[in-house]
C-alpha cells in the first residue's frame, strides 16, 4: 500500500529518561499548529528510566485511519538498542538518524550518525539531547517548521530552560541543514 504524499510516519526510539516522548509530543503539536492531523503513541520498557522507550508520530493532511506506523519516513535512535532494533529500515530506504555518542558507527547511505549526546553536553545540558535530535530531523526531513517547535518550547518551558532549549533546537536545526 502506497502512502499519500501528505502522509508522514516517524519512529523515535531510545532509553527511558531521554525525553523521546516529549519530543514526539512536541513534533505532534507542531504539526497540529501547522494544520495537520496527528496521531502520537508511546510505549516504555519495564523500567521507565533506562528501559527501551519508543514513540511514534503519524502526520497527515487527511484523516488518519490506521494509527500505527507501517512504513516510517524516518527513524531516530538515541541508543544502541534502538539503533539495532530499527537499523533494517535503512536497507528499505528509510533514513535512520542515530546518536553516534551512544551507538556504534553504521555505514550506508541511509544511516545518519550524529554525536547528539556529546553536542547537547557541550551546549550545557545533556538532558536536551531530545530537543537537539528533534531539531535535526525536522530540518532534514521538513516534517515541521522550526518556528512551530520554537513556539511550543516557549509555551512548555519556563525560566532559563526556554533559552537553553531554543539554543539547542537551533543547533539541531543547523546540524540537520548541513
């Protein structure tokens, strides 16, 4: 079954505590701001922190009938476990973005390794690795506009966290554009 042109599917995988569910929610809310229909799901491993954490987002201009990802347009893997789980999608032409700080190097035209954790740490908050990676995949795939994500960051965070997350989002966007 061929997907419609306005239909996009994303898988985000990593470890509990990395903020992947928040990234999925931000991605979904940004798409809603842009007038799209969205489904966002999540699942956790046995342990909420440290166990496998997965989130899926489906974005469509039309009504979404089937609410599970069948063929992702991109995958984000922030741990080796997640990268291993989803690496087979790369052979099917799906871009797999992975954290080369935490996952082993992979080769092939659809593997995009970036040291997300190291960059987030260098920017002053390793806890923002999810925002950095979200900025990267949004810039690379065009799933949502950076301005939509910025608007949501201003709404969701307060104090110094707003500025830090906007800085990290910008760095991720620049990484995705390069």
